[in-house]
C-alpha cells in the first residue's frame, strides 16, 4: 500500500496547487470557473496512469495478464467474444508484444486521463475530487474491473453531452463504450431518468423502488437475473458470498444528504447539479440493492464518479465561515474510510515489476 499512499499525497498536492494558481474563466451561466493549471493537472494524470498501469496484481489484473499470455487473439476468437473492442485492442497489442504490461498500462492511461479530465472540467474543488476518487475506493476499483471501468471512463468523458442534452452524441459514445463492456448500454435508458429535476416525484419513485427490491429481493432476484442472462453478470446468479458492506452504502449517501439540504443553492451555483444528483442517487440505490447481492455493486462503476463531482460542490453549500471546517472534516472522514476499506478490510497489496517499495 505504500505506493498507493504516496500516490494520494502526490496527486493531492499537485491538484491542490493547480487550483490555487488557477485562472478565472466565464462558464456561460453567470459564474466564474477557476480553471486548474493544466500542467499540474497533467502531473495528476501521469501519476495515476503510472501507478495503475505498472501494477501486476490487484483484483482481476492477474486474470487479464494470464489470459493475454495464453491467447492468440485471432479474428475468430475476437468476434466470438462479447466485448469485441477490448478483443481488438488485445489483438493489436499481441501482434506487437507478448508482454501483457502494455495492455494494463494503456487501459489505465485511458481510464484515468478521461476521468481526471472530466473532474478537471466540472469539479468545484478539483483537489477534493481527486482526493475522493482515491479515498472512496474508486481508483482501486479501476484496477479490479479493467474492461468495465474503461467503458465507464469513456462514457464519463461524454458528461458534456449528458449535461447539454445532446442525446445523439451521448448515445454514440455509449455504444462505442459497449464494445469494451456490454453493460455500458444501460446508460441509454438511464439518460432519460437523470435528465430531469432532482428531488421530485421521480426521486421518490427511485427510492421506493430500491426499498421494494431490497425487501423483496428473494422474489425479484430471479427476474433480475433473467434480464441479465446474456450479460457478463449471468454467472453470478448463484453467487452466495453475501452483499455489499453497509458502510459503503452509507458513504454513498453522504453527498446526497448535503445536496438535498442545500438543493436550492446547488441549483443556483451549479446548473447541472440536478443531473449529477440524479446520477449519485442511482449510485446509492444500486449500492442499497447490492447489500442483498454483491454483484450489483459493479453497476455503481457507472454512477460513482458523479458522487465525486457532487462532493466537490458540497462545501459551497455551507456558510463561508463553516466551509474550511467542512473541508477538513471531509478530508479526515474519507481518509479513515480509505484506511478501513483498503487496509483493514481488503488488505490491498500493490505489486509491480517496475515500482518497488
């Protein structure tokens, strides 16, 4: 974990100073956005990509390394797979080298550059978003779900189209992302769910639906697994290792609680806030359902990144004299959670042939 802790320190410092030497830029909706320094932002991107890209373990990384080594990746094999985009990427790389490290590095590079770029564009406090991206566990998860997190990052990069209501471009990006992980297609109907005002009757329906799914899981689960029978998740129908940690559910609710209490001010300072809140709400709903079966937590990969953006705006919902205290409380709160989740609970050990501590 030493390298992960070092990563946290380096990217936080770089993103912190990138905001403090930022330039004010008009947003077009009556606000000034403090544009973080591009060079320091690039340092954040490179640091994320190097550490994630040079690993040789964590989650399913070992599986991808083994699969790359033993597979030939012929056109017949690639076309037989569901995620042909990822298969083509591996086929191209295999024609160049038998070393699987470039595959791990390229996926980490694309994933983290796209994510940091969107955080750079839409976060109120850039360094806080970068910090929470790590301490909420999402950075670690990006190393344990390579294809799906790559697909998620690609769609996340289309956040501009989601915010602006450009459904044609958004859907094109979603379809492209689905070539790397088919589950990305769920974001097409999700588009119509989140493109509406937050905290309305639809919000109540979402919350009520999650409660019904949790209470009646044993009855409804068969229908759910029938719906995903042809996806990557069908094999988890007999999954018996329990549900997601209730603490993760509580963590996902934190920004939503503050967003609800300050909902009127959030709309004033962040016109796209309703869409971010709705994505975060879906993240909470899915996490709540995942308490019954862990596999559903994998769908939060598509929604959790909006929690990161939302949390960066929460500070501004408080009175100015309280903002510094809230900022430090968030820093401390997420640090404790990060230690508990990744050191105490998961005992994450980072290994690399290049970065050795």
